């Protein structure tokens, strides 16, 4: 059973920064793609950022230039650095893992990010 645990969420003012972390209990972490999704109340879950096993990244249009995804394979951890946060970034952020982009098999419980105006 793969366990995914997110941390780092919280309340921040608009224009501020947060870094989310996602720890994965899987020895084959380095071979898997990792992703961050978010879901705001009344909205569908959307892709925020993804990173392949080889380090290739992609981002949702609304966060390009503001968010950066990275991974530390030695720590089985993926990060999401968020800057210039906006109230519309408010959502529950979920970490996910899978063999490749689009094939997301495992999900964390989510961490709340709230951006006040």
C-alpha cells in the first residue's frame, strides 16, 4: 500500500508564498511520475503541476510562472513552491503518484491552502 502525505498548507495573504511537501512511502518513488492537483469548492479537480521520473515538468495555465514543482528522490518527496499567491489559488491541494502522466493511481488526503485578499 502506497501512502502519500501532504504538508505545508495554510493561510497566507495575497502575494505571499508557500511550499507544499509530499512524502511518498514507496521504494520505487524515483520511477514514478508525481503530480499536484487542486480542488476549490464547487469546482472540478484540476492539474496544478506534474513532474516525470526524468524531471520533465508541466503546469496548469493558471499557475505557470508562479509555481514550481520539484522532486528529491533521495527523500521520496515532491515539492510545490508557490509564489505570488492569489485568492483564486485557494483550494485543497492533493498530491498524486503514478507510472506516467495521466495515470494517477495513488492520492494523498490533501492539504488546505487559503489565500486571503
